[in-house]
C-alpha cells in the first residue's frame, strides 16, 4: 500500500503536466486556426526537451537528498535541496535565453516555413519566458515524493493544471489572444507549480 500511496500521485502529476499541450491544442485549434495548432504541435517537443532538465535534476537530486536524509543528516540534505533548486533555476534561465534566440532556427530545422514558422517561433519564445519555473515544476514533483508528501505535489499540479485550463479559456476563448494567450496560460500554471 505504501507503493501505491507514493506512485499514484506521481503518475497523476505527470498526467496533469502533460495536459498543458492538450489544453493549449484544444483552444488553439478551436479559436486560432489549423496553422496555429500545427505550429504549437511542431515546436512543443523542442520546449519539452528543455523542460526535461527539470526531470533530470529532480530524479537525480531527490536520490541524493534521500540518501543524505537516510544518513540522518537533515541539515546537509536541506543544503543539497537548496543548491539543486538554485541550479535548476539557473540552468532554466540559461536555457530560456538560448531557447529564445534559437527558436526560429529550430522551427525551420523542424520543417516549418512561412506563417507556420513565424507562429511556431512566437509560441516557442513565449514558452521560454517561464521555462525556469517549468523546470522547477518538474524537479519539485520528485522532491515532493522524497519529502514524503506526494499528495501535496499532486494538489499543486492539479491547481496549476486547472489554472492553465481556465486561463486558456479566458485568454484564447474569450479575449481571442490566439497563440499569445495559449502561451500565457501555462505561464501562470508553471508559476504555481514551480514557484
């Protein structure tokens, strides 16, 4: 039962995090058009490759923190955790800046041309604004489990996912902001999940 207690919230967290692209895709396809949807689907994997750094930091870092906690050294475990969070945010910031500048060449490399390339670049660059927090969100998913609070991580991710859905509805569906709105909505969700 302990295994289920720790694995189910973690699985649910991954599902809700994956909902970002599904929700964005739904609103973009219905309110911004087919080209915008194709642009989001084309560039989102590149965004996720950058965000996966958070999984690496969270997975490796939580093992280090858990080992240190197991040795009974809570102060050192806290220092490891703080250092890992700072590291994740710093790497996220560097990746966000690099991603901003390389987004257009990436869109072309993936085969986008004309209007689709412009929209893919716009969406990708908008996603870079909150990349450090997206990376932290992924890292915290592992750290919550290590801290013995997988349910807390689940609640945070659900709150972030619900915020994303409601803001997509507002920004894209009501205000008609198209791709900009579809990129702004996850920003708030990522700030909730990684802030």
